[in-house]
């Protein structure tokens, strides 16, 4: 009798989770593919590259100016007064500090470019999340996994990447319509 109860409870413990899992619908999306095919990701990346090139050009200009001041200082150092040398040395030190400050404020881990990239990614990923949520609700899917990070195999019938891309493109079209109406 006790053996039957233990066997029955053991079977319930094994079968109950399986029945719960069997009722859930699962899908996956390939975020790498979304990143590669969604135009807003490409536009944001191009915009960041442009901003980075501009900052890099500005940095290079500052370095070239510092280098020319150093060379001029070296050629005139022996023939100049001690006051002039101190003044030029102070100018060189100040320019070096400005370059370092520029690097930190623009390209450093908490710099302008880093914040700009984080903001653009956040905006785009919010749209992706909204599209995924909408697809999950429409298709009554309980779990959607990111296939790009840890999925070794996924049955293509459960791949929702195309649906998410379609939904994102609908957002892009509606955003463009809103912008043209505002003008």
C-alpha cells in the first residue's frame, strides 16, 4: 500500500512538469540576423562610424598642432629666453592635457561616443522587444529565446525572426509617415 502511494507520487512528480512544459509554446529569434537585416541597426552603425571618424579627425588635428608646436619649440629653444621657454612648455603641457581630456570625454568608457552608442542601441532594442512582445501575443507563444546566443539547433518552424523583422519594418514605415505628417 505504501509502495503504491510512493510510486503514484513519484509518477506525479515526473509527469506533472512534462505536462506543463508540453503545453507551453516556444519560439526563437536570431538576433544576429535582425541586427544584420534591420535598416535602423545599419543606419545607427553608419551614424556612429561617421561620428567616430569626425572625433578621430579632430583628435588627429589636435595631435598635429601639438607636434608642430613641439617642433617649433625645439628649434627655437636654444635661442630664446627662459621666460619664453617656460611659457611654451606650459602651453605644450596644457595642450597635452586638453588632448587627454578630449580622449576621455569623447572616446573613453563614459565618453560621448559611448553614451551615444548606448542610447541608439537602447532605442533600437526597445523596438525589437516591442516587436517580439507583439509577435508572442499574436501567436500565443509563452517563451521566445535568442537563437544567436545559445541555441544549438532550432526547428525552422519555430523561428520567428522573419515575423519580428516584418513587424519592425512596419514600425519604420509608420515612423516615417509620422515624420512626414509633422513637417
